[in-house]
């Protein structure tokens, strides 16, 4: 029995040493801010929430229209579902890469351009 009490005490002491301090608990929203009286903490939370709601509503009301975001290349004009837009962009990029690689492979050599009098000078 004494051994069990000692083991429990050691466990409790270890737990107490490792527990977070009051400020950490406030930051993790486990405890309320100790600077505010408990009687008005609820009202302070409601006020904070109301301010946040007002700020968000204001930002939503004043956000630019989609056409303006498209003009500034923030959004892309597309008829594809949002979940597929990333894949669409990857596909377009891949197609462009393929097209450019094909054009690079098909371009005439410098010697051919000199022969056609497009380039001047010696062959490279």
C-alpha cells in the first residue's frame, strides 16, 4: 500500500512539473484571460465575437468582383469545377510544354537559315 502511494505521488509530481503554465492555457483557450473579471468575461467574449463578425461582414461587402480578380490574374476564367481547376492548369501547362518542345525540335538549324539567307555570316 505504501509503495502504491509513493508511485502515485511520484506520478502526480511528474505531472505537476510538466503541466503548462497559466499563460499557455490562456493562449490555447482552455482558461479565460485572468486580467478580465469573471463576471464580465462572457460579455467580453460576445463583444469580441461581434467585432469579428462585423469586420468579416465589412470585408465580404467590400470584396472585389470576380471580373476584377480575373483581370488581375488572381482568379482564372474557367468553367471547370473548383476541385478540378488545379488539374486543368497542370494539363494546360503540360500541353504548352509539349507544343514548345515540338516547335524547338522542328526548327531549322543555323546552317539551313544561312543557306536561305535568313541569317548572315558564317555557319555555326
